[in-house]
């Protein structure tokens, strides 16, 4: 969606310095690893981190690497600069896209966001400014959304004669309910971080200075748990939303059984009985 023209107060997302050799060089995305956390930063601040085809491809490359790296236990996704997380699609590219190309572009973006949503590891959207159109859709594909107090959210596609193309018509109703989602989609209005929190679109609203540290704290807490159990819990929740409750319960029971066969389950229950912290190995 079009980058917004309004100006937000500074709310920088500061990513810690990565270890030497841990970086993957991409054109429009910064990708770094520090310990068990991968940091993905959309790096087009001059256009409010607007999404174009090269940026979508860079996001796919970064998240495929995070998915395949067993040392990575979670991802923090944010935007460069002090104004925007992702302000939407790059309109200079979108303006020249014909119908068939637009559909293909939509499907490609959806596939990237499906990768993020089903990564098998938690992904936290650290929303440091505008999250509009494709930016809002990208945040919704993440496991958890943390926003600064000055962030803005919206799906303004109808104001350009379009509909959301990155999953907005599907994920937004699932997160906030059909009625509120349709009001946002059909009006194209922006809402504040506080309103996004009230309706369940955002998990937490924090001061700008605390954005990355809070995201890290959440990921570190999750990373202290059994990684196989975390992966299966994510899959059960995501897949269960696409089916009936009865089928979802059967899926949950299946994953429960699979977890019971792991070494981590034995370690977790033994550590509990011995009153010590568990040492999970992901086996």
C-alpha cells in the first residue's frame, strides 16, 4: 500500500550488533544473527520501507535462512529508520502492474507471508512506525506484534482502487473479528497503536526505547522451552484455525503424542520432579 505522508515522532528500532560472520548480505533487507535470535530489518527508509519485488525476494531469502538454521530459535522483524515498520507497497512499481501481473505479485507476497507465519519458530513484529497495507499484512503474519506508542496500522488499499493482496482480508478478521476487520478494510482508515491493542491486533504497546529489548525478552522466554514443543504448538494453532474444532483437537492430540516421544519431554518432566531448570536439546 502507498507510503503514508504523515510524519511520526522518532521511534527508532535499534538492532544489536551481530557476531562477525553472521550476516547475510541482501539489497533491501538487513539480516543479522545474535545468539539464538535472527534480526530481519526492511532497509528502505527513504520510501518508508515500502515493499517492492526485490524486497519481497530478500525477505524470502532471510526467512528461509532463519527457518533452516537450527541455531536460530526466533526472529525479530522490524523496519529501518524512525518513521515506518513497512508503510505498504511501492506505488511506483504497483502503478504499472497489469491484472495478471498483479495477481502473480499478490500470490508471491502471500507465499512469503505464509513462510513467515509457518516458520516453525516464533517471529515478533517490532512495529516502530507506520504498518499500512502490506506492512500491516506482514505484521499480521508474525507470531506476536509489539508496537511503539506512535505506530499506526491500516489497510488503505480501497483508497487506491484495490483490495488487500497480502492476506489482509483473511488474517485481519481472524485476529480482530469480522465486523471490526471489515470496517478497517472498507474504510481504509488508520488506527493508533492503542486502538490496535484494544481490538487485539497488537499484543503490547511499549515506549520506542524498549521495543527491541522487549521483543528479545519475549523470544528468550520462548527459547527457554522445548523447541519441538514450540514448533508443534505453533503448527497446531495455525492449522487448527483452518479446520473444525474437532479436527483441530485431533491434530492437537497427535502433536501431544509426538512430543511425548521426544527426549525433551523426558528431560522436562524429570527436571520438574527434580526441581531444576530443564536443559532442552531439541530432540
